[in-house]
């Protein structure tokens, strides 16, 4: 999109934010003309632990083994931002495992926490399999305190949350605050309105 090889690009809000600000993979190459065209769908991300774990809130993740997704993947970058803002990242053992491998590691007790993933209000296959295999506890994020304010300051595009619906898991009896990622189409600001509607 930036070098006009395509009119639209499909990515997530946090990756688009990195591109706009010239952060991480886009360091030194800020794309200041990048604009949101439309949102396609939301991903819901939750941190989960075994139901019988001593981890009952996000702060309890300090000192624990946490799978945050594959190295370099958008999910691992997003969870890194959240865990840093909440003072967890440097005080936990962060493990970068593939999508299904993170779920398997929680099932096999080689990690204490991993992430649960849904598109809209439907959990993806490996999250559904884990949901039916063991009893889970979902951790809700406190978005009213100084940690979330830090996240909004340090990584505003990552500071998106929404209701993690109880319909996503048999282990949820109420909606919780979860991380939200919007997969969207982006374009450049100079794209004509006519081209955008074509």
C-alpha cells in the first residue's frame, strides 16, 4: 500500500499502528499516509489457566510460565505489550510456542497460562479442543487502573478491549474483559473515494 503496489492491505490494528509509527518491524519506515478503510471482524483474546490453578487474576501471572504465541506473530507482540504494561512480562517466564502448541502445553502442564483465541464470538479449533479437554479459568483484565493507562500511552493501537463473551467457552459463566484485535483493511490517504468504493 505504501509503495502503491496495492490499494488495500489486510492486517490488524496493532500491526497497522506499528507501521504508522515506524515501530518494531517498521522501524525507520513510518507509513504516515496509512488510513483505516474498514473493519472486517474482531479477534477476541483471553489469558487462560487451569481451573484448579492458584492464578486467579492477571497479577498472579508474575513468576509463572506463559505461552504468548509464536515469535514475531501479531499475537505475541500484542500480549507482550499488555504484559509489559501490567508489570508481568519481565517477571514471568515467557515462552513463544505455536498456536496449537500453546494449548497443548497448558493441557500437559508445561506452561501455567496460555491464550484463548476466538473470531467474533466463536473460539478457533485448538481453543475449542482445549475448552472441552480440561476445566479452564479465564483471567479478566482491569482496564480502569494505571496499567491500562500505561498501555494506552505506550502502545495505543494495542489498547483495545471488549467483552469476552461467555458464549465462547463452556468454562465461562459471565462475560469478561478481554483483549480485542480488529482485522481491517487499510489504504493510503491519497486513495480516491471512487477507488475506495469500487
